[in-house]
C-alpha cells in the first residue's frame, strides 16, 4: 500500500474535549536513567499518587512493553531506537486521549528522547532524569543484570559496554541515590502543579 492511500481521519471528539472532561492536561513524563536508578519504582509510586488524586494516567514500562509491542526487538542500538520510536508513538496517542503518560525506559540516546519530544506539543513532554551514579545502580542491581554484564553474559548493556547519554536539559532531575521514593514523587507532583498539568 502506497502512502497516498493512507489518509488521516479526523473525528468529532478531539483532544481538547477529552482534556476538558478529565480536568487536567495531558503530558508524557519520560523517566530516563540507568538500569537500577529507580525509574519503574518512582513511576509506579507516582502513578499511585496521581490516581488517588483523580488524574487519568497510564504507565508504560520498558520490560512490560518488550513482552508484547516490542517483543521482536533485541538490544542493539538500532533495536533500542525502534523500541523507543514505537513507545513514543503509543505515548503520543495516549496524550491525544488526554492522559498523563508515565514512560519508564533507559532510553540511552539523546536523539531518541528528542524524537519523542517532537511528537507532541510544547510542554507535553517532561523529561525526568534519574541522576543516579553507576556505582549506586550497580550496588542495587535488582535484576542481577550488572553482574551478568560484568561477566560478559549480557552484551550491549547500558553503562557497561553501551553508552548512556545523560540529558542536558531535563525538566526534572531526581537524585534517587540520596532521596527517598516519596521525596521523588513529591518533587514531580510539585513540578506538575507548577506547570499547571494538574
């Protein structure tokens, strides 16, 4: 099928109507950081807090997405980029649905995070950088992945033999090495209120 045969359909219920009904603005909270930095933990706790506040949310988690949507991808740089492209497109649809989307992915490359940012309107992509040192992440090693990577059992592991490009201008920076999960959640909620998302 050629591109000229694919037409975008506009429908009567638009994003503005969904936003008005839900009572808050949509956005993507893009959690990025090394394995073990606390992305899924903080995102899970934040979603719980937002749900209790009546905010409509959905959490996209790196491991969970690879069980289905991205189950055919490996961990080469190219596959990682395609993984994030797919997730970005799903997150964009969820923003159109009026949701606050929490996306917890290592997403090691600045270019791929920029690509997702450009999919949505200004102010709808909020980069949350978990600025946790490699040494701290490696000490935690909740899945035993660093140990396997150091032993050569896992290739292309971010922080060991694959690059992580830290954000240069993240909207929110969390120090999960020093602060509690509750502190991180409170910091994000304060930022969302300041930006009048919630």
